[in-house]
């Protein structure tokens, strides 16, 4: 897309007090880690248990959409920055051109890593697993002809898939790097066989 410009910048508001915290703590942001998984797992649990608990489709749909929206906001604006030092957003300049900004915290040589390995695993496990589960739900709703649930499941796929795509772009960089990494990986797998 010609309207999409990619800009790599460093996080300007990185937490300085993190380096003062105890090195023994494996999870430095327990509240962020909790909410990173809470909204995701809650939306999936409500989807699975909804028909058992109530007969109101509207109440279930609204609850699931609210949980998915809270998850999207929390992951995009809070947990990604705190847990792995990544953030993305869309910025519109004065000319009306849209710029997607994908940023990663720069790691300095003298400062220790601000995110722990445990937080990184929690972040990426939740970020990758939940959209896969929503895709399975989408196929299940489609093949079982539960058309009314298809809209809810598509919202789950879109909201969680958007965060996954944004953070993958933050992690690996521009679209060219993502394509070359995939090509390189497939080439290595082909040569091994």
C-alpha cells in the first residue's frame, strides 16, 4: 500500500524504575500479565459456557464483544509495551496520509532487559494461541450452521488477529523483512528434506 509508511522509533516513555526492581522477580508486571490473559480467556470461556448459563443470545454476544474489546485495548496499549517493549498505532498526518508506526524498545548495553523471559512467553503464548482458538471456533460455527454465532467469532478473529499482526510487524520489522524471513525459513526446511 502506498499510503502505509513504516517508521521505527524507540519508546520514549520506557519505565526507568524497572531496572531498580529485584532481579529475582520473574514476572515484573504481574497485573499486566494477569489482564493480558484474563480478557482473552474470559471471552473464550463465556463463548463456550454461554448457552449453558443463559438463553439470551444478545447478553452473551454483548459480553463477549466487550471482553474482546477490553482485550484489544489492553494488549495494544498496555501489556505489549510493558511485557515485551513493543507498541504499534496508526497516525494521520496533516495531509491526511495514514502512517502505521511499529516501535520496539531499544535495548542499551548497560541496562538490563526490562522484560523478563516469563513475561515474554506469557505474552506471545496468549497472543498466538487465542486467535488460533477463535479460528477453530469460526470453522466450528460455519460447519455446524450456527450463523448467529459466526458474527461474534469473526469479531474474535479480527480483534485478536489485528493485535497479533501488529506485534509480529513490531517484532520482525517491515513487510519486506517478514516476507524474506518466511522465504528463508521455507527454503531451509526444503533443503533439510
